[in-house]
C-alpha cells in the first residue's frame, strides 16, 4: 500500500483548535507556517510578549492542565492575522493579533473564560522568527500513523479521534507502529525531504476529547498497558523545502 498524507493540520495557537489545511509550504529547518506561532500564558508568567527561546509547555496554558480550552473553536486568518474564537458555533471573541487592541481583546476573553485557571491576566505570547511554541525545542513536523491509532482502538475497545495527538501530518499506508522504524531515515514528498528524528512520548493532553473537552480516556496508561511504551507518532525536520498537499505519496529514501 502506498504511504500518503491523509490530512494536514496546523495549530496557530498552542492548545487551541487544529486547523485542517489542503497544503503546506515547507522551508528547511522550519515548522508549517503559523504552526504554534502563538501561545497563551497564565498571568503568573514572568516573560514578555515575544519569545526567542524554547520554554517547556508547563509555562503556558495547555490541554494537559486546562481542558476547558477544547470547548472553543478558533480560526486564524493569515492575511489579517485575525484570530476568531467561537463557542458552540457562536463567535465570542475576535482580534487582530498584530495589533495591540486585537491582542487585548483576545487576552481579555481568555482571562474571563478561564477564571481562576488564568492565574491573573492571560498573556498572548508570540514566537520570534525561527521559533515555535512547540513541545519540541526545535521547529519540527509531527507525523501520526493512522494504523497505530487504529491498533490503539483495538486495545481500548472504542474509537480514538486522531486529533487527540495534535499531529501535523496524518499518514496512511504504514503498518501499525512501523513509523518508529523510520527514525534516522529520510522521507521524500515530491521535492520535499524530511528527516525523521525521534518518537513522540505522550502526556495527559491526549486524554481530552477534542469534541467534548472531557477527560474521557487515559491514553498514556493505555499505551503502556497495551504496548509497553507511551509513544505515538514521530517528529521530523525539514531538510529540503517545497509544497506538500493532502493525498501526496511519501517515499522512504
């Protein structure tokens, strides 16, 4: 079976809605454009509005600790750099993140929405050029093997939404868990070349249902129980750039 990209996602604001994309233009050493460009920090955070260094996810608001974030739907418009926030399909906040007043509107909404969880006034943080607000210290692409997710479903006995793993590329055509064998190898997607670097270990953020915002599973525990590890997916860095699209075949080089 041909290995291919089933879906492409990006996450403009760390911890908020995954956005499906028909394509992504990749450049060497960088993540998908606007992926994890922004993050929300609690009022107790001591850093400024722009970060040029990697910080652990515990520095930010995140699904592992703030599952209520999954109650919201967000959309990011690249051209106007406008973030729209909806709840139950109804718009509840909107702001241009490149403008002080727009950032303030977004910060005010999340401060009120999270209440005590905000630990003061929420701060919208932007990654400096060449950086991302990812769980990985370097800009990477995360690949999720849909066959591995299906094998997890066999173990837990119920469906698992692959969006729980917040991957950039959802991949078809690999045997379950064989993505781990790709570590150290290079992948070709048209003119694009990726180098798979490491497995992704999973935390309690995966326990949050992306539809209901409920903690209705224990993914790390189920992984350990069923497979003897807590990993799902792999990270890859971009070696040669270009445009990738949903449906593109992937070649192991």
